[in-house]
C-alpha cells in the first residue's frame, strides 16, 4: 500500500557537537573502504597469468538452468581471467540463496592456452525449512511483547517454504512461518541480459509481529505490536557494476490495521501495571539506495573476505494513536489540557546515510573471527509524538489537590513538532567454530558454535527529556547453528542489556 502523503521538505541542518567523533569515524571507514577496493599491491596481481576460458560447463544441477548460474557468475565464454577472479566468481555463486556450495576446476580446451571451466554446484532442496529460536536473559526489565516487565524472553522462528525455477532465469518462491506469516515472491535474474536482477515479494501476517523503530522515527524506544492484519510489499533491483560491486535499490511499503505501542523500558514492576497506547492504520514507507562490495566466500559462515556497503535510506511512518481507558490490565494515563483520547495523527520521517563494514579472517581450519562496524548519521522530523511519562510525587500531589477526579501516576506529553539530528553506531565481534571435520561436514552439513559480542549506541538531538536517549545496547550471544541442503537451523542463548550507560 502506497502512502498518499508526499514527504515534507526540510532545509539543511548542522550535526550536533557530539557528532564530531562519529564524523571522524566515518572518514576512517571511508579510507579503509578505499584502501580495500584499491590495494597498493594491485600491480603485483597484474603479473598473475590470465587464463582464456573457452567454454563453461555447469555440473550438479537438478532444478536450476545452467544459463542462470553462468549469468550470476558474471563470467563470459571466450574471455581471459586470473585464477583469483575465477575464485571470486565461485564465491559470488555461493552467496546465492539457493546454492549450498560451489567449486571449480580447469580442464584443457581445444588447443594449447585455452581452458574449459567446470563449475560444480550443490543446490538447496526445492522444499526448505528453517528455525531461528533465541532465549534471552535481560539484565534489566523490558517489555517487548508482554503486559508485564520481562527478565527473559523466548522467540521461536520456524519457517517452511518452496521454490520453483521458471524458464532460464526466473525463480518463484513461497513460505509460511510459525507465527502464521505468509510470503510469496518472484525473482528475475539476468534482467534484460544485463546480469541484473529484479525481485518482488508480498508478505501477510496476522499475529503478532513486533517492530522497534530507529530513534529517528520513534525516540521513545517503543515496541509496536501488531494485532491485526499486516500487509507488506517489497521490490528490489540489483545492478552489478563490477565483479565485486553492486548497486541496489529497494522500496518497501507496509500497512498494519491495528496494534499496541508500548515503551520497552518504561515498565512498572508491580503486577499487571502497564502503560500503552492503541494504534490504527499504521503506514510505513522505506526507500534505500546502496552500493555494495563483497568478496566473502559464504553468506552464512564466511571464513574470509571483506564486505561493505554505503546506504542512503529514507523512512516514513504514520499512525492514528489513542489512549486506552485505565482497566485491570492497563495503567490509566492522564491527558494534558486540550488533548482528547483520540490523539492527532502521528507522523515521522528520517533520512540517513550509513556505512557498514565487515571483515572475516580464517583463524584455523575450523575457526573464523569476524569484526563488523556500522555508523550512521541523518536528520528526522516528528509530528504529534505521544510520550507517556511517570509523574513526580510533587506533580501527583498537586493533581490530587487541584483535581476532583482520580489522578494517575502517568501523564501523556505531546510533542507537536520537532526536527531531529540522529547518530547511530554499532560494533560486532564474532567467533565461529566448526564442530565437525571437513569430511563429516561434506557428508552431513555444517555444524557450528558461534559467539557474538555486540555494542550499540543510538542518539537523537534534542533528547526530548527522554531517559532512553542516548540508548545503549549490549549483548552476548552463543548459538548452535546447523546448515544442510534442507535449510538453516539456529538455537541461541543471549544476555542483553538496553538503556542508558550505567
């Protein structure tokens, strides 16, 4: 569903003073990106001999047409390549969602100096399955999906799907999740014989997806829990620029009928005490333009290579919010003078630029270490933002003295309009250990133990007197991950902390 409201225009704004260190980090990342894409030792590779590939043969295919594999490899028969370029072509195939493994070999061609390239493919099965379940222990009380404050959560994520290949370059897919979500889509590869791809997807879900928006969209750090029909449409266009570069444009629109907005960290510890707002007709629009570089050897378990992307994205959200009457479950919320229970239309939008960088190193035959960082900066605009605050004891006493009716310890504050500057920063370190040897992995699948440490920082200026701004995110996760031709299965234990740095 497309939004009928045109984006508001806004003039240029200066970044806040505390953005200066992040700007320096952006410059450092840009320098790293440039050095990686243009290594000083590039002249050394010019001495590497080239191989004239007379023909390309694809083995191991059952569902996929060989034309699709050749197109996605970006290789051309009759052209000359270095061996490293052939290896990167195989890595590119391994990153496709329907390829489990790929390898290549060279054999003699029709005459001396010519070669036949043989690429062997292991496909993922037509029917595929997945499970991604996480048990989380929080160091502080949160409320993502509960009327009460939670110290622990368990989030299952089962999936079953099917894919069909249509013609030489088309793929039709569909899936159903354990939460009742349905997804269907179609991807056309080698679009217009330009090695590009176009993917269209539709998603519907009834209960009960949860979204937590960036602080530039909702500075209150709230969970938006959908309790009605949700519809989403997405279209993605990818254009290869070089063998390791891709330009990608993605547009996503989402409509949610109704749901509940809850402050994640503002939870009363007493039983059945919960402050929340209802919402209806929530609309989202997101546009993203990104430049990607990827030399990794695997999308799930990379053991080497570098990937980075520079993304410019625009996001817009609007919804009709209302205050629930106080009851057995809900906390009553007092309204300021002149504000009705049916609040003015909430509208928010942000424009940001983000840099993401990931590097992977093979530590040993079975171990891989990965580091990744993401920094982003941008501007936002909010209109009619409702903030539920806890009254101070003095304010509550004044209310009891000066008001005839009952007084709640919660009161709503409405921010009519505000322009925001936003800064985001994330750092992730990961260690991956293969629990099986090479022979067993080839026979049964990849079985790994992974440990992930993550730090996150989000801030918007002005801070709107919110306790969650700036917001710090810290987590440590241990996961058992298994992948074979049937799908991907992950079970995770996590310790997480959200809130101000204490």
